[in-house]
């Protein structure tokens, strides 16, 4: 029987890593997806800071599910060689934290321009990053994100098919698809199903409003039910986005998110309880 494993972007609980872990302990969540660590991005940590993080993880008995990196979240016209250095640093961090997954993106495309103009460059970059990952026994997880090349399902599939590597898989984010006007189920899910090994759990309405899982148009319950039938044993990573949090300004291009009230432990709990309600119903059936 498959089992859902909960994790999440705990920087949406609090900037302080110990407060993040205290709340995860309270909820019984044993993993996290590191992104913001005491106000600093996970990909910017040096060896000493990673060792400090490991000690804190041990103290609270928390493990890493995937590195929530910003790799690929630059313009396709930005310098790529410099970005590869960030990837190499992030891979070192992943190894130190004993995790095989690193979340990545497929580069922002200039607004108003035809995506096809940048297909070759996107594929070239994705292949280069995947080769580096493969040489280090790391699996890159491509996340669908508004404004990047792989923002809709058909372009996500194109990347995954053409790169064609066991070291490049998919993160499926229902809310991000909804915000791009993409039908998540059955359309996007069935197209990407062979590649999905990790889920980001947030839901949304087509007007951009982010809501707890099951309350929007992301068909979260249907997707998780299908994964359960498939014997999915991957992570469900809470990314509530129900409030603004430190570092958000460096991650989001939508100013609407910056106008939200601050993230809180209570909002993270709300997101967790909404997800738990869905998964409990699936397992009982």
C-alpha cells in the first residue's frame, strides 16, 4: 500500500529555523523542503552554515525531502555559466544534507515573446544541468511555474521527453498550473503522470488567489487519488502561500503575493489540515 509522506516549505512558518522545526514537530511532520534558512536562501549557505543546519535538524529529528532551490529561476537571457556555479554549490549542499532531490525551474521567457524562439536554449541548459546532476547522483525536479518555459503541461512534457534522463523528473504544482490557465486534471496530470515523483501542495482559483488544498480549481484530491492508485510513495510538500513571508520578494514575480498578510504557524497548520483531510479520505476508501 502506498503511503503519502508530508513535508513542506517551513520558511512559511517563520524565518527562524528552530521555530520552523518546533512547529513541524508539533504537527508530526518529519521532513522539510529547505528554502529560507534564517532569512538566507538554501543555495547561498556555505559549508559551515550547512553543518549548523544539520545539527539543528538532528536536534529536532527533521530530514530533508528536497532542496527548494532557485536554480533556473532566472531569465533565459541571463548569464548561464554563473548560474551553473550556484547549481554546483547547491549540489554540494544536497550531498551534505543527504538528499537526492533538487527542485529547479526552466527559465523566465521575455514577456510577450514567442516561447518557441527559446526552445533550443532552454533544452541546452536543461541538458547541461541534468548532466551535472547525473554525475553527482542527484535528481533534478522541474517545477511548473508561471512565466518560465515549462509553465504549461505540454512544455513541461517537451523538456522531460527531450532531455530524457532519469536524473530529471517532475514536481507537479496544481496552483501554478491553475494560475497559467492550465487544466490540472485530467489534462496536465495525465500528460505528466510518467514523470511525477514529487508534489507541491497548494491550490488556487484562476483569478490567482491561493487557497488551501481542495478549496480551489487545482483538483488536488483527484490527482492525489490517482497517485495513490499508482502506488505513489513520494512526498507531498506543503507550500501554502497563504501569507507573505521573508524572502518572498526574491521568489515571486506576482506583486499580489507581496500584499498578503504575514505567514504564520496557524496558516501552515490550516494548509496541513486541509491536505490531511484529503489524504485521510483517500486512504479510507
